[in-house]
């Protein structure tokens, strides 16, 4: 059994590839249903989802709720540049939506498609289904730091950051037991490069991701 949940990683910015996972719930990405994210388009569960609420920027955003024993911590969200801050905020919401869809068993996770698109959604489907197949989840805190934004062209940007998963622990959904005996290692760190694109609603959607597990850049 592997150890902790790694972030999804596509083989290239234009190709949705199988995920490299380092968690008890890691799957092989071979599901025939990998292009469909459980609950993302569920009409039967749609009425059970919280209604979108208008944020300060006027965008109606779906609500995201993480369990009390799971937390994402984002460092460096205020750069002094409002445009960069908006990109970082939506990228953080994407990561919250991904973790919510992974650890919360529900027929509907509208935030996942609200903040993600393209290859990122395909990789997310494999990531989530890997946990589902093994009746696994995780608890704990994931830390994101050294977050940077580079604008590539109108409406497109790159977001890079480091991820620290040393404070996450695998959970067996059949027994409810959490294994907190695992010690952190270099494989619990990753350097991530995401491509984001602004859609017609004004949301910076993550559409592809690459990551380097155990990157020395992120290990302090």
C-alpha cells in the first residue's frame, strides 16, 4: 500500500495521463469511466447542492465544504497585484474542490467543473476513482506555498507552487481507521505547475497540471 495522497499529474500540458499517486487510495487510472467525474453532472443530485452565492467580484460560485479533519492551507495569497491575487484565489478554490470531491462521498460536486476543465478534469476523475475503488480516503492538512503566477497571454497564465503532504494520513473507509504512524518523507513534497485559463464567467479555471514528486525545490 502506498502512503499519502499526491496531487494529480498529467504527462504533458496537452495530454491527460494516468496519475502518480502516493496514497493508500491511489488507483491505476485505468477506469473506462475516467472521463466522467462522479457527480459532476448529476441531475438527480443537483437539487441537493447548495445554491451558488455571489462573491465580491459578482460571480456566483458553488459552495465548497471540507470535513473538519481535512484542511488545505494556502500561503502567499496576497501579492499586491489584484489580477495575480484573483488567479491564486481561483486556483486555491480548484484545489479545495478537488479535495472535497475526493474525501466527501456525494452524488454532486459542482465546484470541480466550475474551477477545472480539460485535462485537469480528466486527471481529477482518475484521482478520485482511485480512492473510490479501494474504499480509501485521507485526513490531515495539505500545505501549499511558494505560489507564483506568470501571465502567458491574454486569458492564460501559469501557476506554480510547492505542496507539502507530510501532515496527511490514509483512512480506511471500511473500518474508519486512520493510520497516523506514517512518518513524512521526500515523496510527500511536490512542485506543481498548473495552466489556468479565464473563462467567459471570469473564473480562472485550471485546465492542466504537471508535478514533480520529491522536488528538492520544495523540501526545506
